[in-house]
C-alpha cells in the first residue's frame, strides 16, 4: 500500500488497554514496548472514526516522529463495533492525508477485520461454516 498512496510508513496495530502493539513489525521489534494511544485518538477510534493529524504539532505520538511522519491517519479495525486495533499510515510531509487515502485505508482495515474474524472462526473449529455456501434465501 505504501507505494500506491506514497506513504512513508504503514503499520497495523492491535490495541489493548489503550496501548498499541505492532502486528506487522519485524520479529526483533515485536519485543519492544507498546506505544500509548493518546486519549483524543483513542476516543475517536473507539467510535469507529479515523484520527487524522495533518501537521507536526498535531502529532503527540513518539511513533510518528520516530519514523519521520509529519502527517498521519489512524483507521480503526472494528469487529462487531469493538476496536481491535488500527491501521496507521504516515507521510513524510505535512497535510498529506486526503479523502481518497482514507477511503483506500478503510477498505484495507475492513479486509483486516474480515481476516481476523475468519481466523477466529478457524480457531474455534468453525471453518466448515466459513466455507459453506449461503442459503439461497440469504442471497436474494
């Protein structure tokens, strides 16, 4: 995705107790400390809305500054209205978060949520239901 929308950094985080844990970093980074999600961003994400920071002074997160991102957007990953995590997209210049970028990221966040649900079904032994065709009445 980074090349398609000209992003500097894209990463998927899971959220536990307002702490963000990377799901896509390299193995040696996974042992590092989680990043705290600022109250404002956490509140917006829990409501199912994206959190946008267009300028450096809007970024109170060490993560964005660490990776040289001067503008960023966090798109929530929701399953049954529960915040599981977010898709982070950062840009090397200010004011780079545009509506078309958010639309693309929402699509990927939805795909990630579907993948999480499918994985959970498999873990619960429900893979036969996952692969079975829908009844004709549901298709109409």
